[in-house]
């Protein structure tokens, strides 16, 4: 019996040796790196990386006996054809990655990959929907449990992944600076986290706070989702620097705290290009993406009234060059694309609006009362303009009275006509030209009015 077993073992051994010799080949193994991925004879690795877990595959018709990477034995399955391998290597000093693969016939291949250090900058992410403030706060105008997010990533390298609260965002995988989108659940959340990683391991983790004040303000508000935009120009390059606008914006923000304003957008020290881009593109997209129903644009800064035309003065404007001013008729042209807005109110404490922008009211404005809720259903496009700042240290009587009227209002709302009446009376007493309230020419107006609704 034992002799029979020995004979069987000998036969098996002989058969294996015969098969081994029959399959003998002389081709050398081929090494491919998967992570980081090899590109020809080089491999790109982030500039600051000092170690990594290198992964790859060895292609060969035969089983592999050994794989080393920079003289470190790699982990792989010796019973697999074309095995995957992995190994942790130090990258602090090496300029090359040397992979040595030996198959069972001792065919040996030493593959050298030159290390190319890549950029180390983290990706930059910007959300386009919903509106996000400069300090990473998302303002919501509703209480929906789900949130649709769109944004854009800027990076020198291809983006590998974009994860929003555990949800993989959709984006074109091989495109530089891709746009992305995702739908996530935000019920009971106070923030969301976006993690963006490029193909070289540079990773950005960005938190965004969720602000639901606007959603609460929009509820039971006949004016709908109401936004306030402040344009504050103070630090002029060629005109006198102004102190008043900054104080006035603070005063108005305080007064509006008691009213249903979903979001305040505050823009400071804008050039002519900045102003044009903001109204033509940025504000247009904010209105569309956030479904804004009512919008107030308040400009505080230098202004000019030249040849029956009102101008806002950008901070880079030249004193003797009218072309460098912002013609507020261009504002009207931009506003004509704000299709979803029901109520538009432009307040300019800088200069007269000019006849091309402003349609004067033939009679004194009809007093609007809070009981007239139907007024909020009809479109309105109104402008209230004042002569504005003349001296660098001016504090605007216009703004002081506007804010005081809001603060001292005993009713549940107040119409712009009532505020204009109070402001005009106060400004007249200072000997200045009274502000003018009228309709914006060229914009649809159905006789409605802008109401400031109390919380």
C-alpha cells in the first residue's frame, strides 16, 4: 500500500514537471501601475506626498513568483494569472519606482517609472444653486426636505470624485473644471459637506451652513420670496472717499431685521465691470435659481446726473470721463430679463434717475394700505431716487428717515408710497431736493406696489 502511494506521488510529480516544461515560455512579465496610474514610463504623484499604497498588475502567461517595488515585497495572489499587487512605499527621497517581477520560469522584468511631482493645490468649489454667501451659508426659501445642488469645480487636474453628504454628484469625468449636480436630503440638517478630490489625491472638504430664515420669512408673506440687494461704493480711486454709505447700509439692515426679507445681498466697492456683470448675469441667475418674487436694489455711493441721464459712479471711474460711469438705463435693460419677479423696487441715494429711466407720476401717489392685499398680486416696477451724497462725510437724511419710518411703523406692513412721503418731507426740510418716486419705464407695471411686510 505504501509503495503504491509513493508510486502515485512520483507519477504526479513527473506529470507536473512534464506540464511545467511543456508550458515553459521565455516572455518577460509586463507591469502596469493602476494607482497612481502610470503614463508610459512615468507616474505622477502629488508634490507633497511622502508615502503611498501603490497598486498595479503584472501581466504574464505564467504564474508570478515574486514582485518587489523598490526592493519591498508586494502583496499578491501567487495562484492567479495576471495578479493585482499592492505595496506601501516611501516617496520622501526616491525619484523612481522600480518594479521587479519574476515568473515561475525566472523570466525577470525590471520596470522603471520616473516620478513626476504634480500640483498640490486643493480644488476650489463654488455653488451656483442654491444661493450661497461669501461665508459659505446656503439660504433657503422653502422647507422642502430635498435640495438640488449645482456648482462648478476649479482645478488644474482632472477631478476624481465629488461627494455631497455621502451622495456622489454627477459631472463629466474627463473634463477640466467641471460643473456638477446632485439631489440630497437636508431634513433636520444644519449643514452639508462637499468633498472634492482630484486624480492626484488633492482633496477639499467644504462645509456649508444651512440658513432657513428665508424659508420662514417667505411663509405667509404676500410679497413672496423677498430679497434686498445693497450696492455700497465708498473707496473711490478718483472721487472723494465716502463714509456715509457704509453707515447707511448698517442702519438699513438693522431696520429690515423686523421685516420679512428672505436674503440680503451686500456688494461693496464695485468697478464698472463688476456692476455690469452683477446685474446682467449674477443677479439674473440668483433670481431664477432662487425663485425670487420681490427684489429691492439699493445703491449708495457717488452719482451723477448728466444730460438728463442718471449715473452711478463705480469705484474705478474717472472724474472727467462719462464713459467710465454706470448708466442706470443699463440696469433697466438687465432687469427686463428678470422674468419671474413680480415686484421690483430700485432705490438710489446718489442722483436723479433721469427721464429715460423714470416715469413721473402725474398725481400724488395713491396711498397703499396693508388691507389691500390684491395690490401684491399685480406687478410693480418702481424707483425712488434722491440727490444723494455731496460731501465725503455726508450722512444721508434720506436713509435716516427711511430707516426710522420702518422702525416706527405700527402696522403689519408699509408701502413704498408711505415711506416716500415721509422721506420727501424730511429731506425738503434740510433744503435739499425732494426724492422722486415713479415707475420704471419699459418694465411691466400693473399698478401694484412694493410692501415691506413685518415679521
